[in-house]
C-alpha cells in the first residue's frame, strides 16, 4: 500500500485556522479568555493539542488563550515536558510551573486585570481541585463551564483535519491487508497484536490503540493473551491509529479460520446489516440517538442478544461527540468524523464490527478501503 511519508499539514496554516475557529467560538460565547486542560490519557489530550499541537505527556497541561492573542502553555516544572512542548508545539510562550492553580491565577490577573469572562474546558479530567482553586482566587471574574461546547466545536473538521483522518485509516488498512499472512491455527493473540503494532509503528503512526480477542464467545480485550487461534475459530481486531497530527480513527474487522459456526455467522450478519444501515443513514441532521436506535432495532432481532456500544465521534481524542447512544440529541454536521461499530453478543457468539465515516454535505463516506465482510481464511 502506498502510504504518505510526510506530515499532511503546515503547522502555521493549521495553527492559524484553529486559532481563528477558537476566537470565533469565544466571540459567540462572550468569552474574554479560554482555559483548556488536558491529561496524558488518549481520551483527554485533544483540548490542549487543538490549541498548541502539544500532545500532553506524563501528567497534565493547561493552555490559556486570551481572545485575539497567542496562547500560553503551562506544563509541569522539573520534567522533560517543556522541551517536548518546544519541540512539537507551535506555542512560543511555554511556562514550566510548580502549581497549575497559582500560575493560572497569576496569568489571569496579568491578562484580564481582575475582570473577565473565562471559559473553562476539560478541568473535570484533572485530579485535585485546580478548577475550584482558580475560581475561588478570582472572585471578580465570571467562569463559564465550556467543555461540551468546545469539544463539539472542534468535532467539525477542516479539510486539513479530514486529510489526517484519511491517513489514519490508511494506516489501519495496511494492518488488515497484512493480517491474513499472520493469522493461522496455532498462532497466539500476542503475535497478531505484535504484527499490527509493528506495522503501525513502521508506517508512521504517532500513537495507536488495539483491541481484540479470539474465540467465539470471548469479549474483546485490550491486551493480547497467550491463547492460540484454533481451527474454525474467529479473531476480532479493532485498530485505532493516531496519524501525524494526532488524529484518531477506528477500523474493526472479523476473521474466521475456516467456515464459522452458524451462530457466529448469524450474529455477524446482523452486525454487518447494522453497519451498512448506519453508513447509508449517516447524514447531516441525523442525531446520535437516531443512529443508536436504528442499530439497536436491527441487533435486537437476535433472541437474548446483548447489544454493546455502537459508536462515537473521533478526532484529537479517541472518543468525541457526537455519541451513538440513545440519549444523544447531537445533530450530525458535515465535517464530522464518526466511528460506527455495532457490537452484539448472543449465546456463544460475540461480534464487533466497525468503520470510520466522514459526514459529507449529502450522506457519508466510509474511509476504509478494506472489505468489512467476514474474512474467512
């Protein structure tokens, strides 16, 4: 497979585009200052990454954005984070600090002069009471919880970010093209995971997350076991790479070593039908809840079946809005990148199948080029 070997974006262009989007967002909410927090979790890196290109490592980081001005990045003192931020980020003002709360209060006083409306993003992911300390120390400022609206704003991707998603899926496709040469009776799950990891790392993935397991009734586990693949058994693998720029996608495929058992085939067929339906239904205006309900309606045709989570948005965090859950009322918009992954367990058969879709002006595009049919080896 022909994989691009260069970063698909210009730092300066992407930086300015994201700052402009952020300033527009701040104007709409009436914010003078935005403070965004991230941790080193792949679920919570996106806020700071979006504004600075710095992927938080080993701990937490904060970025303070005055409206119309350049961000200030705060990282822990006494670690290599400052050097890493200087190497990978596009922020020139990087400050190693001993105390996030105290440093933020000093910065707010410097920027806002004691009075400002401040948006607070991502603080629920931090340990301790940093947010409450900041608010208590600045009683004349108005603090506005802004996590949900900020994450929703950045869930609509630009053309450059969509290119990142395409590259990410190319990396996953490369794994699945190679996998049939690895999967055979007697091979351990550990060797399959190792093959996928090597492929992703060698082809330029910035980061990756793998989920998988073998056996008809085994749940999908995040770590490989020494269990060996067996004749007529199945293997499911979810490949979630982060491409250059930190953009995540998810592709899930199912392999069968010889003809599968009838129950496995029946459960797979329902998941496949649900995935096809979701891809055809996904378009601007549809809500995450409507997608979830439609998928569940198909999967619940299985008697005594247990339906798992069905999808979510993806981007600089592994999961982002919208969420394919019955209660999600978020309307899908063009430019959103959404993973759909029907998951059904019925008796001794458990199947998980998925693709990442780009929402277009009309309809959606499945980004993977590998077939999502059952791969019988």
